[in-house]
C-alpha cells in the first residue's frame, strides 16, 4: 500500500554529480512513496547507478538535495544513510564468499545490533538475546526467499542466480524503508527472473518500502512498476506510468535513435 498523504519516502531534488570535467547527473529529481515500485531506466551510461550511489551516500553531489521521510540526508556517509533506512543491492554481486548464506544475511543486520563485540563473542546475557533475535530475523528472510536448503552453504560456491537472491536477502535484513535494487535480474535465466519478480512484488506488498529498481528488461519494467523515470546522458528525459513511457518519443529516441511504435521489449 502506498504511504499516501504522508509524502514521499525518498526525494531527490536537482541532483548534480560531476567526475572531473564529466557531468554524470544534471538536475535530476524524483520521488518515491512507500509501497511504490519506481523503475529507473535508460541506456548504458545514462547515470542510473550514479544516482543510486548518490542516494546511498557513496557519492556526494556537487549540488542538489536528497531527503528521506522529509529529513535531508545529502552527503551523509553510507553507514549513516543505511541506519536511517536505505538498503541496496549491487549490480555486481558482492557477497562474502567464504561465509555461509546465513552469515551473509546476518551482515545486513549489523545496523540493528546493539550488543557490543565482547558481549556477542562470549554469548551470554544481552549478547545472547541479541544474537538470537537477529538469527530469527535472518531465518525469516531465508524462508521468505526460499533458500533454506542453502542456508549453510558458502556464498562463493553458489550459482549466480542464488547469489543474487542472497544479496537481496542481505538488503532486506536491514529492514529498509527505501530499497534500491541495482539490476537485480542481470545475468539470470527466465525462471530465475520470474522468481525475482515474484519476490520484489511480495516485498512491496508485505513490507511496503519505497523501491527504486534499475532494470534493463523492459518487459519486467512495464509489468511491475508503478512509475518509470528515464535518464539519458545524466538528464531526466521522461517520467510517468508505464503506458506513458512505452510510447514516449524522447524515450524511444534515446534507446533507438528513432521513434518507432514502442519501447523495445515492451510491446504487448
């Protein structure tokens, strides 16, 4: 359910990012409400991941502002942004290969862990209770993502599609109010994509975070997004519901250099 009159969970205003003499983002703005899936699309090099990195604190914008639930987080460090409710997955899966699936997902709980290292290490008192609580939360996510059968497997031994699922689980473990998904279906086969789509829709229905989805599969984008923002060469060229984007002349030109009948891959 969208968070209605409470305003956007996430808002970016006139974001400008430069790398030396290259302008990666120029005046980009968007907002996302709780329970909404907003797809962020555009050709390679359009600035999609740069925007995600700026929201999550990896990059500091040269200008513009970013708000989370009405509070400005512009330029905050990634760990502080995470503590305020923003979690993300990565285009290139970055798990701890020698750790188990359960341990990787527990890493996502670190922002909620209140027991000190000593208390957790000797496993008594508050440390024990804290450990049990976080393990229970991680196990619920493992059940939700249907990966119980690999919970004790080393993440580095898993096939690519399952590693992507574990990456999603680690992000969910943070209990985010804003979930940034950077190409969660890249490299997957059709069955793996269908599973990931189902999980994203279930996350939206059950936990209602504001979801920003970067995805190149236009069929997926048009099927599951509430709204779509399109970037090209660091600028926002379109925003609207999927049906509006599907036939938008500027979008078609950005993808194909011409304006045929529909966005590639989105024809019905």
